[in-house]
C-alpha cells in the first residue's frame, strides 16, 4: 500500500480533522475522497479548502479506494457495515466511532476483512490529538503502515487492546470536554471578581498552557501540586476544598459514566 486511495464516509469534524492533517503533512495518498449524502455545501467547502475529491454517494466510490474511513455516528454503523459487507473487495476499514471495536466490525464484515478502530480527540483539529487505537485480527503490516500515516497526521497515538481502548475512551477521548468544563468554571470564578471575559479567557488559557508544559517535563501531577501548594498556604486551602468535595470520586464517576455509555453502542 505504498500509494493508496482513501475514502471518507462522513464529513463531520473528525473527518475534516484527519483530512486536514493528511493534506497538510502531504502523506502519499494518491487520491482522497470525502462523501456525504446530505450536505452538498459542506462537500463543496471541503473540496475548495483541501483540493480533494467529493461525492454524494459513497457506494459509487468504493471500488476506486483501498482504505475506507467510517466517520459517521456509532448508531449508524450496524447498517453501514452490513451494507459494506456486500460491496467491499479487500479494502482496509477504519472507524473513528466510539464503541465500535474491531470485533464488532469483524462480525458484520466478510471473514478476513482488515479493520481498525481509532479513537482521536478534539485535539485532532489542531494536529494535537492523543489517539488510542486497536487493530483487528487480519491487519497486516501494509495496513499498519497506512494507519500510522493517518494517526501521525493528527498527533500522537498509542496502540492498546480493544478492551483497553474502551476503558480509555473517557480518558483520552472525552476528557478534553471535562477540562473545558473546568476551564469554564475558572473563567466564571475569575469574572465574579469583576474582570472582563476576554481577560478571564487569557488568564485561564495561558495558565493551562503553562501547566501542561510543566507536565511535559516528566514531573508527576502530585510533584507539581506540591511545588505550588506550600503546607498551610493559600493553594493548600483551595486543594482542601477540592478534596472535601471528593474530586477523585467525581472524576472516576464521570469516566465510568462515559465508558458505560460508549459501550452501550456495541
């Protein structure tokens, strides 16, 4: 698969994020086609912005592509995979849908179909996703080479068993929303002291940016907390409030609820 043609079924945010990454990094896909049955205006924008091929009918494009990326909601996959099972001819099938693991795909596609499940997050839109992925039992090195190009175009990645990808759905896939919720709460708290929204946004954004940079030095979160919070100091008092609210339990419950809901698609 040194030169491959890749087809996107679906043209939502994640499809565009991957598409943008592939185009900007000039990965050697000979042909890239994006399909969407219901939004011609979106397809035209993608064609104009990224200089890719577009189509309103994915089934008419299958035979001209080696790699198929399923970028539609999880609840569409059962019917979509069953329809694909009568049409595909040895194409490599990748899904980005939560809860749709390789086993799920293999039971709905012809025996021997090469499939993979990737779980990017919203950072893919700026080439900074932390994606987890799992490969099906029929994936060969040539498929892995293609998968590596797709994943590297949107950030970092880590291969896990499909069970562990399920387990990490909330940690890498959904947790950005938890972080944004935290950021929003900090902004609201800042504005309660009569500063402008723009100032609150700048203060919180750059605080988070610096904090991530500190984590990237290799120091553990606990070590970094101890650097900021002197015993008996003001920060320690704020941490005490979070501990009394049982922040750890709240996060574990949020992770479990997210994972349970994602698994319900399978």
